[in-house]
């Protein structure tokens, strides 16, 4: 639609389009660094942004953290929004996975499809909310690396597989 803006790698846009997001360089650099990625979701969702203001990762307090690819949801170092340094920091934070917080900013989730990136963004927001709530009443227990690896192995063979059309 009219809200989608095609941005060339150098930041140029065709005449008649809206102004692109200030984060265009972040998107460009992520797509260049991760050829497996075809969609990026960037949000300022409540719990992810709140945790990012603490400049903390989301540890493995729930096994679903492995859906983002790593052993935790990392928090990228702070840089001004829309800056080249922010793009560098987020690319570095995403080296081991598909989602990260952005210090004092929000979060980013990657996917092979837009639907996949949206689902991951929602899952990370849920994890951030769980971490927030658990931390409010105590110190959450973090799953150890061995358990995270067991979960990762189970997820590799778990889930509903698509079936062929019914006849």
C-alpha cells in the first residue's frame, strides 16, 4: 500500500513516496548481514521496551526463549535511533539469533516471512512480560544451558507439520 516505501541501499527513494522510517539503515544492514531473513518487525512494545530500558537481556526463564534462536534474548547496546551505530549494535546483538531488545528503544524480530517475524515479535513481547511480572515478585529461576539444549533438540522435532491437501 501507500505506507510501504521502497528504499534503495543508499537510502534513495523514488519521487512521490512517503518519507521512509528513520530506521531504514537498520533494516538495510540487517538484511545485508542475514541473507536468511526476508522480514523484520521492529516495535516499541510495552514490556520489551521496559526491559530494554534496564539494558538487560531476557534470560531463559521460560523454554520458549529458544524460539528466538539463542539462549536468551540479548539487548543491543544503546545508540541514537536512526543512527548507523544503532544498526551496527543490533546486527552484532543478532549474530546468534532472530530477536533482540534495543537498549532504551524497543525490540527487533527477524523471520523468513513477515508472518514468522510477527509471530516471533509477539512471542518475545510475551517473554518480556513474563520476565517483568516474575521479577516484580522475586528473582526468576533461569533454565540452565543443559535444559535449554534439551528444549532446542525437542523443538527441532516438535510441532505440527503441514500435510498435503485432503482428497
